[in-house]
C-alpha cells in the first residue's frame, strides 16, 4: 500500500561534461549502468538532494583518468514503485532471494560473488558491491519472470517490477573523532524505469542574494527601494 513514492525529488548525477550535455540536448536517451559492482543493481544512479557529493564523485573519477571534465546534471524524479531499503519490508525481501541464489550457485558449482575493497578506497568500505548487485538483480529477474508468467497464463499479474531502488549508505571516515556520522553518508537512488525521470536540468550556482538584490532592485541613488503594504 505504501510502496509507491508519490512525491517529486531532486537527484544529482556526477558524470563527464559530454554526458551532461547529451542528456540536456536529448533527455530521452537515458544510459543505464550495468556494472557488476553497482550498489543497488543496474540502472541510472543519482545522489538524492546532494549536489556536492555528485561533484565530488565526478572529481574523483577525473583524478583516476576515467572522465575528462567533471560535471553534474540534475533531475526531477518520481520514484514510483520503489524498492526502498530505508523500509524494513524491502530489506527483508532480500534474504529469500539470496538463499535461492546460493542454492542455484551451489548446484551449478558457481562461486558466489563478494563485496570487495577498491585499491583507492582508504576506509575499506567494500565499494565494489558485486554480491549486493547480484542479489538485487536476481530479485528483479525473479519478479519479472513471475509477472510475465502470470500475464501469459492469466492475462494479469498480482506482482509488478520495481521502478526504482533507494538506499542509505554510511561511508568514509568519521566526521570527527569518535563520531558515528561519516563524511560520505548519502542516499543513493537507482532508476530502472526511465519514466521516473521527469526531466533533466543544469544546476545553477548559488548567488549572494543581498548583493544580487542591490544590483537588481536598487534605486538610482544606490539605496534599495521599499514598497510598504498597508
């Protein structure tokens, strides 16, 4: 009943400037990530209401020579039917899918993927989430299979695929000595259904409002004009 997230939210996607420009010019060509270590499975990723984190991520990619010119593009998003890992119900659905995947891998003699550390991560946060990604994708495939089987046999389905996945992550070093708050804490969004993205925008730079006010609303004598309302 409460799995649909009706509100619009703002997300920020760190990327190369060419990617940002391409999405602004042709917003229908959404490119999803299919990396085996994607934290929330495959899809297009956004930092929820976190421009600075998106820019920092892009700058880190630049330092590793993975992009040429760091940029951030904003998006207006409706999460739709969301697998929200801030909701206990959705956290609990992972375990049975994990167990099923373990049994399948055991029967086929295939080793389970593991979450691993990256060589450039100082805090050993297991940023290569290959196990998590595999389990989440296993879940999505199972749901899609059930939906398709129901439609083929009954003409309708009681289940539905998730439009998006959302999670909160504790990452980085402590904000101060002994703190339980970490420098890179964030909420991440993975969009699977591109219809959730209502539009892209180029983020504006913050201006000094008082200075801007004086420059745009001042009188010829330099004092700000004031209108009194009775």
